[in-house]
């Protein structure tokens, strides 16, 4: 694995653990803007996953074992 990929994985792990942008800047030597953008991107990824799971749950609520493909 390349050093950049490894660094990205370490940063994303830190974000998942709830580390702040200041922490990311001090630990990984990235710019504050980059740290904030990565945190925001991770937040939106999580929201998208939650939305997908909620949509899936709504589909399951409407599922009836008596419905058939042809009805």
C-alpha cells in the first residue's frame, strides 16, 4: 500500500474516532481546510448510509408475504 493510502486510512480512522480538525492538523500535518473537508465528507457519507438504511427499512415495512409478483 502506498504511503498516501496509508495516511488517508489513518486520517479516516481518526475521524471515525471523533478527532477534531485541530487534532488532524497537529497529528498528520495536513491543512486545516483539508481536515475540515475530510470531516464534512465523512459526515455526509454517514448521512447517506443512514438514509439508505431508512429507505430499506421502509421497503421492508411495506412487504407483505401475501403479495406476489403478479398481483
